[in-house]
C-alpha cells in the first residue's frame, strides 16, 4: 500500500508515505476532497489509508484544492486523468460543474464515485452518502430543539451555496420544521464557504441581525467551530447554543465551555475507508446498478437505490457525556 498526499496541478506538490510499499501499486485511487487543510477530510484520509492497507497493493492519492471551489477540483481531475489513475472518489464542491470532466474520466476507463457531497448521476457511477439525507436534516434541527423547550429563533450557517450535501440537508431540515418542530423558527440561512474567516463573519452577522437568536446550526465542521468561537469570544455562552455537525477532536473545547450542548457526526474515518473500498470493487469489475449490494469492508454493506446512491450510517451524537472519549479517536 502507498498513501500519497498531493496538491495536484499546483506549483507546490508534496507527498507523504505512510508505509513501505512496492515501487508500483496495482491500483491507484484518488481521494479528491473539497479542500485541503480540513480536519474532516484529513480524518477521511486516514480511513482511506486503512482500506488500502487492508486490501493491499493500492496507492491512495489524497488531493484537493486549497479553497473549496469547483474550478479547483476540475483542474485536479484533469491532472488525475493525465496520470491515468484507476479510480476517482470525489466529494464535490458543485454537483453539476464537475460532470463534464468526470464524464471525460469515465470515458477514459477511470472508475468514478462521489462520496460525502454528491455529483449529478451522469457524472459518477455511484454516490455514497455519509448518512440518510432526511435523517441528517431532522437531526440538525433536533440538536437545537432539544435545548429549546419553548422554541425560538435559529439560523443555519452552511458551507458553500452549491454544496450538494449541505443543500439537501437544509431542505430536509426545513421540511421537518412544520410537523416535528413547530416552535422552532428558522430566521436565516447563510454561507461561510467552508472558510473559517468567512464563517466567522457570517456568524457575527447573524448575531447582529437577529437579537433573539437562540441557536446557530452549522452542518459543516468548519462553520460549527467558527460559530462556537464567536459565541465564546462575545460572551454569549448559555445564551446562543451552537450545534450541527462537528469533529469531536476539534469541538470538545466548546462542549466544555458551554458554547454548545451537543453536536453530531458520522465517522469520517469510516467514510474515507468506504470510498476506497467501493472504488476498489468497481476497479475489480463490480457493477454499480440499482438494487446492487456492495461491501464496505468492516463498516458493513450498502444497497444502491434507483439513482445508484446509498447511505453509510446514521449520525452519532456527542455531548458532555462522551465527547472526551471520541475526541481521542477523530
């Protein structure tokens, strides 16, 4: 197994080998993320490495743009096509903009899947959701509602406005409000583009614009940390609860200081592991078609729906009772 961390197509290129391997691996699988330097994707890369070691004779190329843009990912995919990799597993910054270049990759015989944040069906062979979309949408609202017994104003701080997964979760959350959470009032949805500076500014703007705000929900690991830091810095712990999807290792401090009561997430290590495991099966001849059941190794198995998509696992809640334990894992 060989694991390489690369910024493909950029002026600077670095590689990191995690284990001694044969000079030429039988399979090369590119794990393309929304942006480098994101703890969620770094954790997914660890899982990708685990899958490669378990299967054997696989090189994983971990790569992504420096900022979360479709243009950056398109450049990287073109470079990977030129390198003649065997598979591309991508978490997309835009569901549609990446379709032409990914179709080009498939025309060249490269297996293409999306994971985490999907590509339109014509641009991939299958898609692996981290969890069921409706369940995630309900969960992120419930995380706020559980600590608002009388209801109140909440706002959502998302990633980019084109992120497939974020938009689907937000729509699912909105759909759950009238029937399941009638006392919760969603006052705004803003976008921090998975950039800590912009997410910080957007969180400050929400607080300034909505004086009765009771919770900020950020279904993005970058945004939730930024919002919790703003609430901490502005002395609003206990007044505004920050919740959403967070890495325990990055977020423990905000559970500890009271800026947040609880957050949730699936295991990103398992997600990266599953993406490589699925890519390997497609390289080996497995067919991605509706109704097909595919193994994701020790994580379990998935069954593809009519769009060749499937969900990995339900989100898991972290609070004061367990976040220290999980913060040591991811």
